[in-house]
């Protein structure tokens, strides 16, 4: 019996550049139809190479790419019809009016000009760019240029949309409105693959993810499953009155990073109550509290660190080189004391 | 892609290319007209009257086909080399590469844009020549055929140049150091009968000589080379460069990593 139809399927995809750099070392990945999928990784991990191969901008060395069951090698035109790409770098003609950019892109997909203008109006309106349709693209602000690239990627109504850092350099207000727009596109059934350095963005938008590091996939799971692996969270507490030293805090993981700033790491089962009990007992008043790190960011850093350690087998791994969350999760040895226990 | 969607994709590329050079007509159409006008005044009127007839016609009439074709060659080449290289440089070639438009449609679109500019500029220069000379039209179909074939051939040359170009310098090297000498030595201003046998034989290796002579035959009914051979050579070059261009596109040379 045939398996479910994947929007994207990568099988043992490899890319070695002319200089001998192995950008992809045989990655395999399936993205389900309708998914909102995050492809994460540090700079130079191979994300953009993978996206380049999927969108026919980079030649693969070996492996297979299948989009909605169609092989990129054997049916490139059919695959390209299904695909919309928002690349990381601006790649439009800066002298061309933005309405024309969309209509021409639709034309390359064989959409008649009248219909292309209707679609251009729809997407430019949704992305608040219709009033600028006669302006050359170079006159747009950075955020508008990003929105233009999203509109252009959608004009032929792709089933799979690849967003390579779509909100890079965009202010938070526009970023959030773009999130809403992209969510809406996904709700309409479009499969979305997102790469981003804003892990908060990935956590907020995506249901599944893969983390790629040094050309290999080191994690591939659902966002929920991954986040449940995070057994601890770190918080930063702003104290009302500065402290020189903390009173004894046996069993709690506290660090006074500045006289008025207290860092707390708590086990998820433990919760924050014991910390507040301790603070009340010692008459330490808290003005405000925030997460030290985004949850996904915490996991991401831990996974990359673990991968780096595994790549260097001869290297001694000191407990202090590991993230706090990972140490708590693994329950290794004694709980580290970040400051004398008083 | 179906025939109709392929046609729409092709038409989109061609329209975009034509609008591009039409929008900047002061840079694309006007300069060759001014340059050729100066040729007509200096070589035709001032010096030409002292040279006397060539091939049985006034010198100014003799140089009309060569000057028109020179404009066709440089403009069809320049259109594609600059347009395709800019698309590469600004990365908007990716708009086409991610689209389902087949490689031959992309190539045909750019070449048609080059042909459109070559034919446009050539026609304007031909019209200007009527002010200074009395060009005949010995064979309209042959004149038009040579117009289109020459434009297509040099548009293909411009395309291959753009594929390999990595800087703006790279797109000026071939026009300046290869195309211009070949054009000037391609019988634009003289008949190769005037040359010594050695230089006559050497000139036969210059592809531009065949096109200039075919075009001169179309306009004046004069040619140093049999027209059939001239057309056959042009078609052979077009076929070879088309195959090379398609191969480069399919391998992604210069446009894919």
C-alpha cells in the first residue's frame, strides 16, 4: 500500500561544492502535505543549499528530491509549478515596477496577463502594497521588499511555499503581521517550509521541524515533542533591591548575575513555587520576571553543542560546557552550583 | 507546460525584454543612429566622394548595408549580454529558473529580445541612410532574412558571453576586442577584391563577412561571396550556438551553483 503523499521528500541528498566543501552529507527528510515545517540550523549548516536544490537554483551532487510525488530530476516543470520560493536575498529587478514583477512571474508560469493582474491585486492588497504597484522595487523599504517577495512567490498559487528567512531585518510589528498572513496561507492548505534565525518565530508558527548542522540532520520531530524534552527553563528576575550575596539556597539553582538580577533555572516538575517560597522567606522582592531564553532556542543550542561534542570524540566534555537545561535533563551527577551555596 | 502556457511564458520574456530596451531608448536606440549618421557624413559624403564608385555603385551606397548590419550586430549582441548579465548580477534570473518555463523558452525569449532590438535599430539606421544615400531594395525577403538571422546569431553570442561573465568588464571584452575588429574587417567599408590574395583568404574566416555580403546582396544585388554560402554559414553558426546555449542552460553554467 502506498504511503501518505509527502509535499516534500528528500532522500540521501548530497552536495559537495567545487572547492570540496560538503554542504549536505546525505540528508533525508519528509514534509507532510499541509504541514508548517521549520528547517533550522546555524549559519553555513546547509539549509540554503537544501532549499537551493529543491528550488532548482543549486545542482545536487546526488540523492533524490520529490515534490508531491514528482521527481525534480524527471519532472522539473511539474515540480516547479507546485513550488513558491521566498529567498533570503532580494532577487527582483530593482528598476521594475512591483506590479510588473508579479505579473511577469505569473507569466513565466503561463498565467494570462489579465488573470495575473487580478492575482497581483489580491496579494498586493493583502500585503498592503497595492498602492505602490507602479513604484520601482528599489524605492520600497526593507519590510516592503520582503512582502513583495512573498506576494511574488504566491502569485502562481503554489502548493508548497519555501520561506528562507522571510522576516529577516523586519521590525516586530510587520513581522507579526507577516506571521498572521503566512498562517492564513497555511490554513488554506499550502505546505510551508520555513527557515529562520528567529527561533521564537519557528516555535510560534511551525508544527514540525528539522535541525540541520554541518550538512546533517541532527533532529527531526514535531515541535511539541521537542519542547517536552525541555525539562528545565531559565528565568531572569529583576529584584526590587540589589543584593550583594544570596542567602543559602540548598536545592535551588540560582545565580546572582548582577546585584539586582537573579537568574533561576527550574526543573519543569519542580516549577517556580519553591523559588518564590525561598524569596519570600528571605524578604527578597521581585519587580519583574522574564524567560532567559526562548524555549526552542534553549533546545537548539543544546542540540548543536551535543552535535559538536560528538563530532570531536577525543574532546573531554566538561559539565560546565553544557547548557543548564541539558544537564538537568540528563540528571548527570551533582546539580552544578553557579554560586556558592552560602 | 501546455502550448498555450509555454506561449504565455515566451511572450512574457519577450515583452519584458522589448520594454527594457524601449524604456532606455536614449541609451539603446539613439546612440547607434548618431554614430551611423556620423559615418555617413564622414565616410560617405566627405571622404566617399573622393573614393569614387565601388562594385559599380557610389561609395556611400556601397557602405549602407555594412553600416546597417554593424548596428544590427552590436545592438543584438549588447541587448542580450547586458540584459542576461544584469539578471544574473541582480539575481532576478532566479525568477525564471524557479519557474516551469523550459530552458529553450528562456533562451528563445532572450534571443527574440535581442533580435527585436537588432531589427529596430537596423531599421532606424536604414531609414536614416535614406537621407544621405539612395539604398535600393534588391530583395526584400533576403534583406529581412539576413536582418533576423544576423540578429539571432549575435544575440546568441551575447547570451553565451553573459553566461560566462563574472563582472561588467567581462561583458565588454568580446564586443571591444573581438566583435568590433571583425566587423570593421568584415567588408563593411570595402570589397575584399581590393585585398591581396592572402588577406582575401584570411577574410573568409570572418563570419561577419558572409552576413555583410548577404545583406549587401539583399539591398544592392552585390556580393563578394555567393549568397547561398553566406546564408548556409550563418545558419550553421546559429545552430551551433543554439546547441551550446541550451547545453549551458541545462547544466546551469553561470546561473546555478
